[in-house]
């Protein structure tokens, strides 16, 4: 095991840092803001908007530069990819198996990570936004269940720029564009009015939306635009939490 200011890190986390950190610097002109809002220690949930298949690289780099080690909840299919799966498993990332009996295990492992004082990273939308203008979609409710069940602070993060490298809407990949990458963290979301209440589907929906509004408003600040007053909705078949 290696030791850093972030605590003990294993070989695979160190390997990922060696690869990802310089890669992000080569692909983007990095602009970080709001890192003072990320707790230096203790369990914390960091949530971000999902605008590109490349933005897991940028989110991971931002969290690392906040002096935390990211533990992502990631689609289980990624763990089956050659090479990538080995890194994800070795770095103790958390697979999410939606629509199966094992789905609850993902949240249980996230709860355990938070209890150990780790930084759990979540994309509440669950997948890259389908909104044509790249605004956030309706969030899934797992983030609310995790926040209310653990009491861990929830730090919202907005990022803008990865979609200019890899645009899933236009199906464009521009490796030499080197766009500006901006990521901003806001203060922890105030959920004090929701804690201690009976956990119902309505409460989980409301808390999830409150969290995603914070991310959306940070994104509006980055873009210098007024966000829409509603979240883009997936087709009904994909709406389940």
C-alpha cells in the first residue's frame, strides 16, 4: 500500500492517477473552482452532472485534486470491459446492477464506504443526459436514499467542457480540440429539513430533485445562462429509479 495526504491508496488507485491526471491536462485546459467546499476528511457524497462519456475522467481528476480518493458507483457493464474492469475492481469502485436483485448491494457498499470516511461519487442521472442542450435530466432516487440513510454531506459539482471533446449527441470525437474544462463544487446541500422524516417515494423524489437543482444552478453559473425550470425526462421505460 502507498500512503499520501489522502490516506492509504493501493496500487490500482495510484496507477489510475498516473494515467488519468496527465491525460486530463493534455485533453483539456483545466479550470477548477469551489474545492474549499469539499470536506478534507470523513464520509462525503459528491454528485455531478453527466454530459459525456469522457466526464468520468474529469470528475475523477477534480475529486483527486480536492485531495480525496473517488469511489464511483458505476454501471456493472464497465467492470466486464477488458483492462478497464481490472482497474475498476482493483481501485474498489462500486458496480451498480440496476434492475436486478443485486441492485441493493451497490447502495450497501456505498454506505460502508461512507462509514469508512470515504468519498462516494455519483451521477444522479444514471447516464449521459439526453437533453439536447446538455442540461440535467430527472435524477434517480438512489442518491436521496444514500444521503438520508447515512447523514453524509452531499456536495454538488457541475462540470462543463467534456462534451466538446466527446459529444454523444452529435457523435463527434475531437481529441485535438483541447477545450476549457470547468468544474465547480458548491456548499453541501442543506437537507436538514428532510432528515428524520419517514422515507417515502415522495420524499426520495423531492430530495433527489433538491440535490439536482443545486447541480443545475451551478451549471447555469458556469454557462452564464438561466437553467430551464424543469429536468429533461427520459422515455417512460427508462424512468425507474
